[in-house]
C-alpha cells in the first residue's frame, strides 16, 4: 500500500472515530480521539493542519505515575495516547463526507488516481482557512455568540505562608479568580498544578465534582460554559485541559504590571 493511501485510510479512521465519539460525548465535554500509533497521530495532526479539527489538549499516559516523574527528570517527554479535540464547521462535515465517499465506503483497494484526488483536496484544505459556518454579515442580533469553554487554567504560585492564590482562565490575566489552598477545591487545583504525585479520586470526590459543575466560579465568574476539566481513570484524577503554574513575577509580567524590584 502506498504511503499516501496509508495516511488517507488513517485519516478516515480518525474521522470515523470522531463522528462516533461526538454522538457519545456530552455536549459540554471535549471529544477524545485515540492516537496510540504513529499513523493515528499523523492522521489527527493532518486534520488539525487542514482546519478540520482543533486540538485542545493532549492526553498523556499515566501523568502522575512514578515512571512519568522519572521520565521528566531525565528529560523524556510523556507519551501522547490521545487528543482532546473540537470540530471546526463546516469543514469537518465536508471532510467527513468527502473521505467517506472516496475512502470509507470502498472495501477494495483505492486507485492511484483516487489517492491523487484525495491528496489534492487535503493539500487544498491545508493551504486555506476554513470558511465560517455563518458569515459575519448574515448574523442577526438575536443569534447567539459561540459558546466559550475552558481550555486552560493558569495557577499563580502562592506566597510562602499564604493561603490564597490566583487562578486564570483561558489566558485572561486581567480577571484572576481567588482560591484558598486550605479549602478542598483550591487544594485540589494546587495539587494538579504542582504534579508532585498521584491524586486519588476517592479522597477528592467533592472538589472534583464541584470543579466540573456549573456552580464552579471558573464558570460563573468568566462566562464560560460548563466544561469537564477533570476526569477519573483507574481511581486517579487527571485534567482534561492544560493546567500551568507560574510565579507571581510571571503573572505581573504577563498582565502588564511591572514587578517590584524588577
């Protein structure tokens, strides 16, 4: 089988998986597509490059395991076993239909001309930006603005002997949210940012549920829609979004405030 045909079959496999996952995944959660093989990784990356999907975050293998910690000390990157993605319309539907017609529904081998046709279309997508589903000039005042989900949390390192710390949602450095490290919700967020060891779901069920709920200040004070930012696998809590920790000095630099003694 030619390399191009292998890639296109992998892309169709990814599109097929995404279509099924979209039906099974709640509307307030990102779709998870597997990428355990190099072919699957290339397929997802090709779709992202073509503007068919948007990669929100990576799913890593056992991010809190002792092996992972040892790998990080040795400078070894964690293995990516999946991607949390969002589809981009109308290009996603266009790509799904195109790949089904030219790759998916063909049980027999794909001809060289067919491979050339699909390759040409993929390159065309990769060389252009997706057209908006609704052009701006046709929007009516009553039509809703696209919903904003939580994609990243930035935790500002708390001062020594202090309890309070700041949390930033989606790069909004002008609206820091206050959390208390002595409370179970703030304590869980700090542990996730520090990544010092495994976090047992059974010991943090209440803050886990609250941070994923519509009542979390991560939503009520930012205008974001309900987003499942945490998941539980094999009894351990893992984030589904990126969680970064920065210093107070970095926060002031990024927010445009000059740090003291700079």
